[in-house]
C-alpha cells in the first residue's frame, strides 16, 4: 500500500520531534571567513548557532524553527515526480535568496510502504522514509543558515555538491538506524480497520519530577500490567495494578530523561512516551591541567558546585582541535578524543587525546570541549554558553577553551 498524505504528515511530525540531532561546523573556503554577516538574522537563530559557525539542532524540529525565524517554511508533500532522498534543484535558491516560501519538497507516493504487515519490511521502510525526511530538513536548514547568517563561507555551487548534502548523507547511513527506530506507533503491527473492534482503555501518565509520577487508570477488568522502558527501549521496571480503577506509583529513583510506558489491559498493549523532568540544571566546569610532558596534558571535567551527572543516559564529552588545513587554507575542527560519564554522579573526568593518529595536547593550540547526551529529552535541554535556559533547566554544553603557554 503506497504512502498517503496522512502517513507522510505523521512521519514528518515524528521526525521533527524524535529525529536525530545535527551538529555541523561551517568551514570557510580559501579566501573566505566564517563570520556573522547579518547581526539581525544571527540573533534570530543564536540559540542554535555560534558566532564561529557551529550549527547544532538537538532535533529536526529545531531546524524547522530556525528556518521559520528566518522567514522560510519547509513543507513536505506527495509528488510523483520527486523523492525526498534526491537533492532538489530549488535548494540552490536557498543560497541565492530567491527561495519560494513555503519551500516545497516532494515525496513519491510509492516511496515507502510504512504499513507493511511484515514487521521487517515495515521497519526498513519507516527507517528509510524518516532518514530521507531528516536529510531534507537538515540540509535545507544548514544551507539557509550558511547563506543568510554567514554570507555563504562554504561557497556552495550546486546542491548535489554542497556540504549540507554530504553531511546529511553521512548521518543517514545505515550505522545510524537506531536513531530512527523504534518510535511511537512502531511497536504493534497494523490491524485491519474493518475487523478491528477494541473497547477504549483509559490510562495516563504525565511528565513529572522523580518520585512524583503515577500511572492512573480506569475500567481495567483484568487489572493493569505495565512495563517501563528507557530511551533505548531497555526494560527498567515491571508494574502491576488491581482490576478496575487505580493508580500505580513509578519508582522514585528514575533518572531524568525519556521513557516509554507499555500498558497491557489483558487484550492489547498500548505505548506512550513519558518524560521524567530534570529538576535542576546540569552545570560543569572545565580545567586544563598541564603535565610534566605533553603526553600528560589533559582537561579535567567535573560537575559544578551543587550539580551532578545523570547516569545511564549516554552523557559524555568530546574534545575537538581547531587547525588550519595547509592545502585548502580552511580552518577545520577535528574530534580527537572523548569520554563518557560511567558510574558516579560526582566523578571527575579526565579528557585526553584518545585517537592514536593525533598529536598530544599543545597548550598553544585551540581546543573545544562539547557535551553530548543520547537521551532525546536531555538532548533537547542542551544549550551553549550564550544560550538561555528552557523551562528553567538546561545542560550547559559548549565550552571553548584556549590554552596558553
């Protein structure tokens, strides 16, 4: 069964909300500089963009928001002559300032059978479609910011040769399938609407802080069975409730982040997303520690006073080196090391160069330390040194450090 408008709209909305993050550093061609050329437009997207040209979206929805703030709306529609995964020529107009608004991207109606009854085929088709949607949204946003904020230091000529297209293709490779599956609606196979007859089941769980979360339910004649899964769909806890109406308290020691709740009423399983809210911002401190030799130079990272790490959420830090390519003359950032938070909420992390092909730390060079986290909810709370707090809480994530002799 070919994809329809309703299916496409649903997948676009899911991709904007749950799709993989994007993190790209603009690289100026020879003779150009990565420099803000339009202060007014920069202010509109400064939440996602640094003055040095680092463009970061914790989810595709933020890329859509960034384009909207610059006066551009992207709209994906069914079009038998186009495919989302094929670069659209009108992308070039994004850097030429004559982009039509809204910017329409076509999707072939037969592109994906995302309702296939074969679970393996349904999974494969949904992943392909979501990657393609992600590709178009992120590609367009990178091109627009590159041109309208920085005056096109990347020197884009054709969309098929553009940095944005190449970056999106790289991220949409098979090694990132886990970022696009499973999402809401993926757990159970579709049913024939003509034969489907299920009485409504009433239950809810609201986003709240640890120790204050309950599943409330009514009209469960066989009682309630619930499974709490983490952001990677790993089992955290199984809970049961008595028949009829009731309320179940979730474990008070749940870490902040994204969870999924599977509820079984005896006849079917329904799944809903839940977020355990972060009560207090996660702040961290960075210190350069000089050793007796370059091999012993390192950065120390620790929670700031009154703060602590979250565990089991893929929180970690990566080390990047800013260098100048001798052939192209362009400044580039290259990842040279990383470390994850493992077992302690207050541990001090020692960040060194971990790639054998890279030189040890040099106090005369410029390095950047970035925080990353795999949990979608916490990833959405990442802000840089110049960003504002969302809902009063955030994770401070970008720290620029210039070591000095």
